[in-house]
């Protein structure tokens, strides 16, 4: 029997199961991985309405992380919503302390699909230190514009790429909807086109893509292929059902 691979999500709880830790666990399992989870927030939402968010205190978050690392060998972590950039940095520092070679995929969620704003007005002085700790960040087109409002998108990408790799999700693009871009190795750009079949909007699709990408990295797949496979997986998720809640496909390495 092969060694079981563990992967960790640090994110919020969505009662509908479409986003957050529940969605991440579904994605991990579809890729043949055992998913572990640390909860950062309890949300009151369904697939179309977001009412409130109760944040878990940072001491509890760090305690959850520590007890999992005491027991399991964890090499890949995906991070979703967290209350503040300061707490994101504390989480990153704890992960690196526990495993200096860890690879972290950060999905910098600034706004819920149902319209709830998270830490959108927060100081940005911590961002460079955050990027340094990450292997890959996965903003969507709206989020990357809000990270550094004083910069244009091209300058923001160039700046972040000084510290880490970027997978830019294109589902919110007005000009090239569904076109994703990978920037790595000093801004080497790989463009991934959307599926030609008709897709329907899904709650949590950004979480799914980031979790699939983290899963592929956990499986030892090179970053370019990891991104392409994650794009394909998410495409299948988008066409799985006409409602806002999709069905997770079996792992699609193609």
C-alpha cells in the first residue's frame, strides 16, 4: 500500500458546502488525497446569500494547526479566508516554523461571491512579507486590482512576482472572461483558455480551482501541468449541474 498523502486547508466554514473547507475537502478527496482542515471563520450563508461571518480567534487557529502537524506529515497547505493580513502572516510564520519546506497556496479572498466584504480597507504594509512565504497565490481579476489600488494590474503582477508565483483566475474578466494566466520564474507567462462548452456560474468555483491546484502540487506535478489540470477540473465542475452548487468530478489529469 502506498504512503497516504495529507493536505491541509485553512479556511472558513460554508454551511452550503459550496466553498470553504468543505469544498476543499471534496476537491482533495477527488484527487486521492486525505484532506485535513483548520477553521478560520463560521459563516452564515448559502449558495446565493451571505449574511454574516464570525471569525475564529488566532490562538485557536494556531492550536488547530499545531495539533495536526504533531500527528501528520503535511507538505502542502491551501489558505482561504482569514480575518486580516496580520493573521495571515502569523499563520504563514507558524506553518514555516513547523515545516520549513512547506508549499503554501494562498487564495486571497477579499469579497464573497454573495457580496460580503472582508478586509478590503486594511493596511497593505504586510503584503510583501506574506508573498515571500507563499509558493503560489491565486487571486481573481477583481482581487488583484484591489491588492494594490495605486498600481495598475501589470505593475501589481510584476511586483508580486518578485516574491512568489501567481495564478490569475479570469472568471471575472470583462475582456477575456475565463482566460487564466500563470506567472512564474520571473514573469514567464502561460495563458490557459476557457472551455468551449457552455458553463454555468458556481458558488465557490474559485475555491475549487485553488484546492485542485494545491492537490496537483501535492501529487508532485510540475506547476505548469498542475495549473492546466486544475483548470480542467474546475471546468468540469462548472458544467456539472445548472444550479449554483456543482458536483465534484473524479480527478482529471488531462
